[in-house]
C-alpha cells in the first residue's frame, strides 16, 4: 500500500489536532516488528490520528521506520519531530466495511455526538454535532473537555 498524501492545509489541521495527544505506541530497541505494526494498525483503526514514540538515537533509523510504517499500513505522514511520529489514516467508509461484523463495544473514538442545548423558554433548542476524540469526554452540560486521570487521595496512594 502506498502512503497517503495530504494537502498542506489538511496537514496543518492534523498537526494542531495531534498537539494534545499522547503517544499511543512506543517502539523500543528491537525496532519495527510485526507485533508493533499490528498495534499501530489497531490504533489507527480506532483513533485515525496517533502519535508514536521511537526510542532510538539514530535519526536515519527513525526516518526509515516512519516511511516503513506509512508504506506498509497505508497511512499518511503528518509530522516528525525528534522521536515523535504523527500518523493519520482515515477510517474506512461504509462501503469498505460491508461484510465485516460491526463492533457493539461502545466508547470507540473518534465518534460523533449530537449535543442539544436548551435555550430560553419559547426558543428552539440549539442542536450541534461534535466529534469526540480518544482523549476527550463530553460533560452532561454538552461541553467538550479533555479526559483527566481520576484523582486518588494521598492516603490511598501510601497504603498500596
């Protein structure tokens, strides 16, 4: 599969969206193996836009890994800064998924959510559609926020 090509404007949008993301896959000293490729493929299927961290000091080796991932998985290279690689592959359309079993598991990201906000009495409610990514959550008031780790008490941390 050849790598996808992106327009400069689309690449800038994806770089901005990837700024807040954390690396999903870490590539260690063993380099790019079949298991790592499978993990990257799964992450691209569920998130579309991911960051990959490569633990290696050789710049040429990181570039070779980056190009290899894009060629083998049909992903688009978005950005390469230091040891971080940003990859994008659009989700398959409905025509491509015909015949495949659909997952009943909820919470897959990114997903589109319809938000209905009530206005003043006598006014129509405001309806909007929002895309919720993997590291975001929707509050009960219809506000999109970054997901946070749950806080635990200091006492509980000492006891474990």
